C-alpha cells in the first residue's frame, strides 16, 4: 500500500501515552460487546441486536476461512523488528506469532484454546471496530463516542496486533459483507414471520363465530 509500517511503529513507541491508550482501546472488545448488547436488548432495538449477533458470527466464520487459505506471518517477524524498537509498547502479538503457526503446521499444536493472535489477514480487530460502529449507531448517546473509540482501535491495530495495513482493509470488507448479509437476512425473516393480511383484515383479528341460539 506504499505505507511505512516501521515508521508507524516508531511513531507509537516515541509516544508512550499513545501506546498505553491504544492498548486499553485494543483490549476494550469485551467491554464494548457487553455495553452494546445491554443497550440493544430493548424491544425497540431487538432487530439490530439480532443483526449484530449474526453479523459478528458471519464475520468470524469468514475470517477463519480466509485465514486457512492465506496464513501469513505478522509484521514483527517479517520486518525483523527487535525489542528495542517497541520498548515503550506492550503489543499483544509480536514475532511469537510464528511459534504458534509453526507448531500448528508441524502438528505439535493441534488445538487452539486461547486467543493467541495467529490470524494476520484479515484483521478481526478491524472487523470488530466496524461492527461496533455499526452496532452502536442507533444509540444516540453512545454513537459518536463509539465511532471515535473504534477509529482509534483501527489506528492501534497494526502495531498491537502485528498487522499489515492491508489486513485492516480486509477486515473492514469482511465486516461490511457480514453486515449486509445479516441485515438483509433478518429483515427478510422478520417480514416472513409477520402476520399476513387476509381480505383486507389483519390475520391477528379473526372474525368471531356467529352467536349460538341454542338453549
């Protein structure tokens, strides 16, 4: 993409406060999920909650499938970044990603039981950021704060998650595709399950049986 990843790393490392803030935001995924689900649980927002859950599931499935066909080592290994270059940072994933990948390839490690940060492309943190911005959008009090927070998450993801910049583009495309499919599917499902009208009268209003004159 013509961008200098190492220069971006040094920009973060030279500003420890920015690195600390980025790490807090990068780790906010669980907290954001809980706040979002709690706010979308209201009956008026139930459709968006269903769409968000389905979109997140689809995005994760697409990410895993794509990763299986295009596994890649992260930026710290590829650019041979030494620890002194990120001495003021605490990245979640560095060159240790290759240890997990090599163990999986060799068969020494066959079960992933924790979020070890092995997926490079597409970035699921980038997908999460897009999903959160979309999910929070109907909530006026949280809308702009969520947008700002997740834009900062996108900015911190290349450094803290050992991602190439193109990984963010891939994650954003995955998220938008998942949102499109989830929104279309849930709206279609809602229309299909809604009461149908018969003879100009809602199905929920059934004609009463004629009164009986039997004694």
